C-alpha cells in the first residue's frame, strides 16, 4: 500500500464485493484498536453488531451491485474492545480489479457537535417558557446554537475537502484524480470529445532528498504544485499522483495540441525562477481512444514518461511515440 494512503487522516479498506477484507491502512487499525490479523481475509461484517449487519446488507450490497458505489452510510463498527465506533462510510467498486475501495470517517466529533446542538435547542425551548427575565438568556442560547451550527458546517466541509485533497501540495489527490479520469472516459465514449492525459515526474528527485533532505524535497513539490496550478486553466484536473509524480487531464486536446502544451509546460518549469533549486521534469502524454480504460490510458502515459526518461530526461513523449 502507498505510504500516504497508509497514513490517510481517514480509515481505508479495500475488499471484495462480497465483503472480504484485502487491505487496510494504519488509520483504520488505530480507529478500532485492530490488528491486521484481526481483519485481513476476514469479512467486514465480523466487526459489526447484528443491527449494523442488517443495515449494511440493505445499503451496501444492493448499491454496489446496481450503481458501483455507495455514499455516506452511517453506522457503528465494533472496536476490538467492544466499543461502538460511529463512522461515515463511502465505497466504490472498480470493475477492472474487482475490488471495492472504502473510506471510513470517524464521526465522534460530529456527534458531539450534534449533541451539543440538541442540548442547546432544549435549553432554548425551556427559556421560552420562562418569564420575561429569561429573554436575555434565550438570546445568548440562540447565539450559541448558531455558533455550533456554523462549526458543524465547517467541519463537514473540511471532511469533504480532506477526502479529495493532497495534504502536502493542496492539489487534488490520487483518489479524486481517478474518479475524474473515469468521468472523462465515460463522457468521451458518449460524446466522442477527446481529452489527453499528462504524467510528469521530477528528474533526479531522489538526489534532491538525499542531498538536501526531505524538507527541501517537500518545498520543491509544493512550489511545483503552485506552478502547475498557475499554468493550467481552472477547469483542468491537476493532481499529485504519488511521490514526485503529478498528473493533469487536458480537456478537448488531441495528440498535437497536448504535445505542444506539454512541451510549453516542460520549458516553463525548466526556466522558472525557483526559490530553492532548479528542477526539470520528464513528461509522458496519452490521448483518449475508443478502446481505453482507466488503467490502459494511465499505462500508455506512463510508458511515454519512461521513454522521456530513457532519452535523457527533461523531455516530452506522446504514447504514439511523437517526441519533443
């Protein structure tokens, strides 16, 4: 499992469509004080109460089979010590791997906020029944209620953003990128609107970390992410795919257009005014075709990236072997 996926701020499980757990990250293990031996190759229902198993059966399996995903199922897991763990659950099925990726967000803080809001509402209702001298207190309680509601909205928004954002660079994360790529492929097959995919990799990035340390390496990644965000239009999907690899989806770009845009990006990076140290990137480009799947177009772009590296790095190569 990818190191960043292993330490996500939310629990992650991959499992079969039948519920057999295949992999799990550290955050999920800590959430319920589990061990991998407790979970790997066991059924997800082994950490649920009878009531929650019924809820899981009625929501998870039908939606996965019909839609390929489930959104925001709320139920309790059983920790290793028997305690209830309230979680918000999302899952998506990937047909090419026959695996369901699942995200679990611990809802303890949200429940606390909701309980505080309910308590505040009860106090407000009691204040209405008091004499006029209670009006001042009632106003204070109204303000407290509004404050708690704002905090809850902010927390919900933060949870949603965290689930699709790379924590270091602020770009979209790998999970969000894959979802967007799936959407582009579906749209392409329905409308025949071309798009292209870039994969770029920082040249000799390992030597940056080895020579200057990982903190400097992180700063280089952050600066490159900012350059990418400034370079491309707002409607482009830009994401950190992992490590020093970044990916960009170019809407309505054919082979020639995407190759030119990738070359302009490569040149811009090479001659940019870097605050710490100059870097170059190698880029692989692939353009959608009717036979593509998410895996195949990624493989084509990755093969083109490898070709750019073999040719000496700081190069651009299209999967059709057009090179610059």
